[in-house]
C-alpha cells in the first residue's frame, strides 16, 4: 500500500504525519468507525447518514489513487486501463 498512498493527492499526508504504521492504523480506525456508524444507522438515522458520508469520502479517496499511481496504466492497450499484472483492488 505504500506506493498507492504515497502518490494519492488526498491521503499522501498520512505517512509524513503518522509514519507508515501510524498511517495504517489511522486508515483502519477510520474504516472501522465508518462501519460502526453505518451499523448504528439501524437505530439512529443521523449516525447512519454520518456513516454514509464517511463511506462516500472513502470511496472518492480510493478512486483518486488510480490515476496518480506511477506505471499503473497499460500503454499497449491504446487507452487507459489497468495492466493485468498490476495489483490494486
């Protein structure tokens, strides 16, 4: 995950701020918090809405990693697509 996060325009600040282990813990804690908020939305819709917004931000952040990863595009295809040997999701 280091090359993906290091080149992301939205979360590249994690490693300088927290280090590699701290950045991973921050991402893990935020995703577990979003999961808990989504689950709590069954009882309190405001918490579910907060979890939905958080999951949307997570999705947008993940999608912004794709165009900024070096060597992530396959030039032989003639258009932008992931090469078969490039592991991401």
